[in-house]
C-alpha cells in the first residue's frame, strides 16, 4: 500500500511539474510584430480573415503594429520611449541596422530561443546569412531576410521613347546626355506640352545611383587604400559627381522637385507618361504605366534597364542591396518572444503556410498553376490582401513564383527587367554586415549634424547654389567636427569584426 501511495505521489508530482511547464509555455498575450507600411497593405478588406486563419492554423495569437515608412523613425522611437510591449520589430526600413536599436537598449539577443522555437529559420538560412545579424562576440541580434531580387535600384528607361527619338540604348554617359537633351525638347507623350522629364531620381537617388560610377563604391562609407573607413563625402571625386548633377539640373535634365517627390507623386507622374529615365525601385514606374496602356491600347510604352555605362571613371556597376540583411530584432519589451518565433517557424514550415501569409487564401486570393512552384493571383486579390502577415521576408531558392500570363503587360515587363538587371554587374556596400555602434565610444554624444549639413550641401550643389569651394568648406567642417571621430570608431570596429 505504501509503495502504491508513493507511486501515486511521484506521478502526481510529475504531473504537477508537467502542468507547470505547460502553463509557462501557454501564451498569455498576443505576440506583437512591428512592421513598416507599404502599398497601403494594412487597410485591405480581408486582412482580418487571413489573420484569423493564420491564428487558427498556427495556434499563435498575434497582432501587427503598422508604421508608415515615411514616419518610421519618429513612430518607432516613440514606441521605444514609451516602453510599449513589442516582440519582434522588422527593421527593413533601417536597412538592417540593428546596432542603432542596441544603442538605445531597445533590443536584446536571441540567445537559445532560436534553437528552441525557430529551428526552421536556422535550417533555412545559410551560414553567411547570419553574418549581418551577429555581433563581434557571437551574439545574434536579428533574424536575416533573404531577398529574391536585390538589384531593384538599377535605373530604367522608356524604350518606346528611345525608338521615337531614333536612339539605341545608352552605353556611355555621353549617350545618356544626348538622349536627355532630345527628350526635353520633344513632345514624346503627345499632349502638346513640353513636360517630359529626362531623369527623375526617386527618393534622392542620384547620389546612391551614381556613387559607384564616380567614386567606385556603394554606400555611406568607403575603405581607403590604408584600410581606413571614411564617410563618403571625403572621397576626392565627390565634386565631380555633384558637378554632373549641377550640370544636369541647369540643363533641365533632372526633375527640379525630385528631392521632395513622394512615392505617390512618382506614381502619378509615371501614369501621366512624363518620365524617360527613373532611378528608385525598378517597378515604381512600370506599374503605373499600365494606366497609359489602359487609356491607349495602341501605346507601346515599355521599360528596359539602363546598361552598365562603359565610360565610368571608377566603376560601371549599379548599386545593389545585399542578398541578406538583418530583419527581425527582438524587442527589450517582449512579452511573448516564444510565441512570435513559433509563428515565424510555422511560416517557414510549409509552403502553404508561406503562401497564406504572403498572398492570402488559396482559391480566393490566388491559385496554383503548378502546385508548389507557380501561382496566379485572382482578380482583385491585391485589393483584398497584400502580404501584411508575411512577417519574415524569406525567399528560398525554391520559393513559388508568380505565373506570368501572356499579355499581362506589368508582370511581363517586371519579369524581363529582372532578367536584364540580373545579367548586369552590381556593387554592394563593402561593410553592410558590420554592426557599427557609437555606444561607449567617443562619438556617442555626437548629434550627427554633419549628415544634415552634407545633405543640404548636396542639394545646394545640385541646384547651383554652391561652388566647389563652398562644398569643400562644408566637407572640411563636417570632417573636423564629426567625420574624423566617426572614421576612427568605424575603422576600429570594422577591423575588429573582419580581421
């Protein structure tokens, strides 16, 4: 009898331990994801239905805080300052710079959570993908994203307009300028007004687009021949680049309001058929060009990627995003990190889960053309759902792709542009994976007024308000008050990380 009682007590104790463990594992709050807003995806009519289905299938309750991309810093800083509960923050808007969040003590390392709750992410990501997510001490501060197309900032150009003007695709800067000159004096869109824009650098992209051409590198920093990491404005060829921008502006090649033009305005201008060449995200002018086709079925509006120009003084390659970037960071105010990671793990567990989060409900928003490989979106699908719960932007090599129907102008154009761009040379930031931080360094208290001064000087140089002497004075000021100190810290941290 005593043996039986002892056994019962042991079983009861074991059961109580298991129950306590289960209670500890039980989700008390919805997992909170903070993501940037693009394409107005948060307002789609069937988001709630998709979310309900994801929660039902995954067993994870979650909520999403959508922050407009143009107010990201302001809104996210406010969330951090208020200690608002957040679990995972998608920092794609910050180009994967998790160190800026670490400086604010806003994030924490994942530790053992990944191995326990997100083994599918560990299995999916190749070893090199973690390079941009890991500190020098080996602590992992982010989950990586893997893009299926990293070269989308290559300039695109209207091929139908080239044909109308008797030009072939530009191969040199001289070719491009001859095309620009003819564009602004030709009524290419047939509206009786000379409102054609030779070049619209979307989102202030003239500098980022032509930096490799004139300076030989992509990004905000470069490594000099002595192994010193310097701010981009210290490169001796900077004025040559700005002088070209000034020349184009004075000749009317560059859209004069480009520095303040929003995505919505770019869309409207492209839909009105006014842009010859655009640099920004490659599809920003292709998609609205469908408006031109719809209004005039005889229109031949078409876009092609601008080839690597062969007469570059430094590097003919266009800039690119890295194949992998840090994406999802773990908030210091996380209440349900386990649940959040379980959801990421579930998304990556099965192609049907991945499709539900990215494209919505099968049979209503999309259907398979070839199961597991190609799919098509159904009519009006993007008006109902647009990937709001695609919380980890992970595109494996065998991820399903959208089927392109014959005669589908937009997707045929995007498919062809991708193929053209992927065949070109590109250059990425040499140090994109280095987690620079100012915390605990001599630059920790710097306000970074230099970035504002350089931005203003760049604009004034473009607008013809600054001479080379004016530019050099600003550069000298920024270097003495800010750049030299940051350069020292960057150089130390770069070599500590890579050597």
